[in-house]
C-alpha cells in the first residue's frame, strides 16, 4: 500500500492514575480490566474494583473483589479472589463481571441491575474440580460464555488439565435466576481461548486462541445456549509467533516478566475479529514486540497482521485492543527499557494494517521487582462516543516504598484524522476492481488512475466499492479525503 502511513498516536484526552497495590498489599500482579458505561468508568484489579468519574480523578469508591461479587445468598467478602473481568453491554445497559474465587474453587460471575456499576448485582458461582485459572468473559445477545484454563491445583505443583468453556443463558442471568448452562472441556484444544467483545448486538460469539505451534489462530463460534459441540477451525499466520523474552527495566536488575504469547484480548467489529498478543521481535529476539491481527470471519483469513516494535530499546508487553468506530484498532500496552520504568502507552493500527508510532500515557515511577507483571491489561470502546477508546494497565510504582508493589494508569484516547484506508484490493475478469474503502469519517473520493472519480459520504463504516475498467491495463486504486490520499499497489486488470 503506497502512501498509507499512519499519523502519530496523539496525547490522550484524559489520563490519570488508577488503583494500586495499597488496596490489598501482597496481591500481585494487577491484572487490570476496564469497562466504561454512560456515567462511570470501572477498573478492576486482582484485589478490588474502583468506580471513577468519566472526567477522571481519584476513585469515587472502591470495593474488594469479594465484596463486589457478594450476594444475599453468599458472602464472599473474606474470600481470596483473583483474575477479574468486566464488560459493559450496551444492548442491555448492564455491567457483566467474572473472577476466580480461590477460597471456593469456583468461577464467580454476575451482572448489575442498571447502567450504574454500583447498583445491585446478581451473582452466581460455578464450582470447579481444580483451579480454573484466568477466567475470561464473553457476551452475545443470547449467551454469556466463561472460559478458563483448568489446573489440578492452585499450588505450584498443579498441572494443566485443559481449557474449559461454560455457556450460560444470558436472559436467565438478566432475570436473576440460576442460568441454564452447558459445559465443555477440559480439553487442550480450548487452552487460553479468548472471547471477542462484540461492538454491536449479535447472536454469534466468536472466540480465538493461538495454536500451540505459534503458526495459526484457532477460531470458534457459539450462536446459541444449546450447542452439542464446539468445533475449532484454524487460520494460518504468515509469520509464526515466538515466546516473548523478559524485559529490562530502569533501576533494577530484575527483568519484567512479559508473560507468554497467548491472545490477550479480542474484539468483533462487523465481520472482523481484532486480536492482540506479545511476541519476541522478529528483528531482535532479545526484545518483545506486539502483534495486532485482524481475521475476516466470513472467509476465515487474516486481513491484517501488524507488528508493533518500539524505538529506543523499549520492550512491549501485555497489550489490549479495541477498535474505534472508524475501523482503527486502538492498542493500550505497557513497556519498559533500561531507561524506562514499566509504563503505559498507546498506539493504533489502521484498517489496512499500518501501525502508528506510539505515545506515552502514564509513566511508571519505580521498577517492579516482584517477578510478576500483567497478566493482562484492559481496553474498552466508549458507549457514548465509539470513536474513543479507554485503556488501562499496570505501571511500576513503589507503593509504600516497596518495589514489590504496583500502580495502574487509565486513559481515554482517540485516533487523529486519517487518510482513507483501502483493504482487500483485487481485480476480476471483466475489468472489475474490488476493494473495501474506509473513509475515516470524511467525505472521500475514489478512482482508478486516469479514471472518473466517485464519491462516498463521510461514513465511519467501511464501504464496498467496485469499478469497471476497460482492460487489460495496469492501474492503481486511489482514495482521497480531507487529510490526504492513499494508493493501492499496481493492479493488473484483466479483460
């Protein structure tokens, strides 16, 4: 793609410090999640949850995870809890959440009664035969899906048994009754499988995971609470994903644990699933980079695969992705280097797979010497303005003077005005040129070189375009909006 550069990721609209390890000293790592409703921002970490005004500032209130998931029937306020998840669901105007209750060996989940995150919550627990590590949460119009990686024990000698999926009736949960459920696994095929958050109401929930060999993405879909089996299809990657190395950090000889290359999170936008993960940099295996991948769910093929490599010796880790309304994939992530404490930054990937230069968001103030960092960060589309995305992640901070502690950063970001994007440009017999055009919110003209210009309105949605060209000849597809021009590669148009 010629002249398809991305503008620099600009300074955040809002950035502030979130929860930290003082909420419950000794709990580590942060495992940051964020959800945004019409009136409040919710941040969950391994110890607790905080409610923030959309304008930023200190938390208006905090609760431990056990208190958040306590019900009239079960008091979890004194339980040992971990691995929180939270989503705001625009169709129902409710917050949905999940966590792992270690004390009860269960995955606990629930939903608020209104769009106010402090409203009454309905909660339930699913008992486990072992340790349901890192539960993940997904929603469609009909189902709530919980996934986890089951270990035989939560102790250090616990062995991996397999991934699990539990499919729950969403309507039952909204009605406050014990939801009808189906369970699949444990099965190695479901290891680290991650639901894709849907931006619009859809009966189909998509889930993705990285193949064991790092060369493919496993894809499955659930369209009903009543399914007999969940087959997994695979999408091959052009470039394999390698294990990320630990990252150096300022002020310490203890490296930051960058985790593994599992899918960190995913979003469904139209027929595209965006997902992100951390991997060893192809050009420098001693540093970690990001991969942001788009998969067309209709063709089951990769349409974008961008590598995010940071300058100045920085290592990249624990990304979270959420697409804005113009088709750009916004990514919040942490980084560190010999000159940088662990900090939060953001970037974005255009629909055509071009990545922007990153921008710092919330800087860390100390190294993290706990030996643990992550295991994941958060990103959420703003329901009031879906051209904006909120991100949250762990940063280094010596809370109480202790470098085993941590803090978090929260930010609202927006992609700057962009040139149009052209995706899937191809030709067919009969002199036809096909493409998907992303106008990026501005009135856009498109044409083949030497041809007549056509115009589309300033849409934030992709537009399928088709031009007839008298072949055979070689042309480029050209798209122009108020920001600039994008040209395709040279196309050979057949007769």
